[in-house]
């Protein structure tokens, strides 16, 4: 999304796109380009949420009105409801359209569209958390130039978000009952070419007509596809869905921009794709950098941010607590995503000691050799089958808005009767991992790293981190 501007006085955000790889259409757009879009919030006075959405020459007023009553079929359930109505004013089209009231019924097209709007909006709202109230969504087309149903859904979501945020700020809702952003866009095939966001001139001669509703997680809510003049191929459908995803992401970026803190209350603020790791250990730093290298995510050291001399008191009682202490300390100091970790070995015959004291088991400044010597001494006479132990690593990630995440990696094994091997450090030469007959000190670095407690914790951290970044990035 480019060329975005904001008029704070009117609460307006406008967007236009520019791509370089598609031929121009009659209106100057390229095939994968949406029309200029403008969303004006607070467009009317009385509805809790109201929007004027303009997509090219299509203009729709969308309102969300809160009613403290529900339909009879859900009364007494504690759940709420969302209902939508859609119509065009008589002068919305080139030829005057008769009002439905004068025809004595809502025409079939309007019924189909308002049901689509209602289904789409309900898909991202937890109706139980809404409570026994109805949100009435009204979409009134004041000018039609193609894509009125998709513009209605995109605008209606913004109006709904404003209405629910009003209830939330008043304390009538404990939290925003919305799971994601939502938008819709049309894609057509004209003269064999797939076109995103078709206007009336294109829609009227389209061979294939589709409307695609999506959320910000890239999931499809509804796909309406019709071969108007001919069947369409799987390859065409793949292009249609690719274009629809591109267009919907642009529309949801616009929604996020215009909604501001309201959008943050739904999907959270968007995080910078960088983190500070609370360590001076370059090996550990490189290991984490390698693990997240495919996430477009930068890992910085304490030295990179001028905190190499910071003192962190690890006085926690668990691996989790110590990891959080490190990450929280750096997060407070930098305002960035911060990563801390703690690891050690637990021996069952020793009551899971040394645990968090693994590095100083034999004393505050004990060497690895002194720590191993003490463990051998305390395990003297304990048979091999009862020398069960595990390496544990816990990684904590703390985000700028206070969100916290923990990942734990464990390798089960047993403590041998003597030191074997010279690879690794600490307790590696006395620990035989489950499924092996050699100690970590005897195994190659490649084998050890592929199954280590740290690598397992890192893999879990990467999975969780990606999910959090993806759900907040459009």
C-alpha cells in the first residue's frame, strides 16, 4: 500500500497502489491493482459506528447501530446477534432504481448481499462475548460503480469495530469480541485476463465474476465464484485467489491505518521485527540468529544496544522465572522485544538438583570439573537405571506491550559413572541422552545440536514467535 494520507479532522485515510508488472486497464490501473480507496469514519451522528467508504466511484454509507435486544431465537442464551441490511438509493445507478418499499419486498439480489454481509461480519465476532444485544449493520449504496457488496463488507467492518469499541471503552464489554480484521474484494476475468477490484465497465462484460472475503490471518471467509460466460480453470482460480489476497491485504492495511487504536485492540500493535537477547555469549547469539533467519527477524546483542555492562540478578526459583527476569529487564531498558533464557540439568536421584544452580553447583565460582566431581560424589552407589536426568532450557520472550511467551526444551537421559568424550562443556561428558549409548561429550556437535534442549526450545520459540508476528502483520 502506497501513497497513504490521513486527514485527522475528517478521520479520512486514502490509499492508491502502484505496481510495475501488469498492463494498464482503461482507467489507468494495472491488473492486480485496487481502485483508490477512502474510508471516512464517524460519517453520521447517531449510530455508534458509521463510515463512508469510497472505492473508485462506488460509494457506500455503512453504519453499525447497537440495540439492547436480540431476536427471539437466541433470547435468554446470553449471546448476541449481528444482522445486516443492504440497499441502493434510487439514484445510485445510471438508471433510477425503484425503492424496495414501493415494490413491497426486498429484491432477491439485495437479500443475497445482506446475508453475505451478515455472515461475513459474524465470522469474526464472538457472539457470546457480545452479550444479549444486536448490532444492526446497514449498508446503503449512494453511488454504484461495481463492487458494492465487497465495499459494503469492508466498510461495515470498520463501522462495527467502532461501535464495539464504544461499548468496550464504556465498560459494557470486558474485551473486544472481535478476532481479526475483515475485508472483501472482487476479482473478474475480462478478455481472458484476471483483474482485481473490477469496476462496472469491467464487471458488465466479465467472463468470470468472483467475490472473496478474508481475514488478516490470510484465511478465507467466503468465496463466491461464477463462470458468467464460460467455465474457468484451476489455474485461473489460483490467480484469482492470489489477486484477492493481495487486494484484501491492502484493504486491511487501510482499515488498520484508519482505525488506529481500535485495530490494536483487535489484533494488537504491530511489532518491529527485531529483538534483543539478554546474553553476552556469541555462540548463543549466533544460534538464535540462525534459527530465525527465515523469519525476516533481526536478533541484536546487548552490545549492539549499549547494554553490555547491564547487571541482571537471576534470583528466580525456576528456569522460567530466571528467563523472564532477563527478558523483562532488557524489555524495560529498550522498549523492544527481548529474549532471555535459563538452562541446567535435573537429576531425579538428587531431588532434581542442581537445576537452576547447575553452573554453581559446587560453589559460586565453581568450575565445570568441580561441578561434575560433586555430582559423581552424590550419585555414588546409585544404580544406572536410577540415574535418570534431563537437560532443560527455557526461553522467555517479552514484548513491548507486556505480552510474554515461554518455550521449554527437554532432553531426557541418564548420568554415566564416568566422564566420556571431550566435546561440549558442563555436564555433557557425563550425560547419555535417551536413545543413545554415548554421552553428549562423545557425540558430534551436529548430532548433539539437532536434539539438544536448547535447539528444541528454540524451535518452539520460533513457531510461537512466527504465529504472534503473523497475526499482527498484514
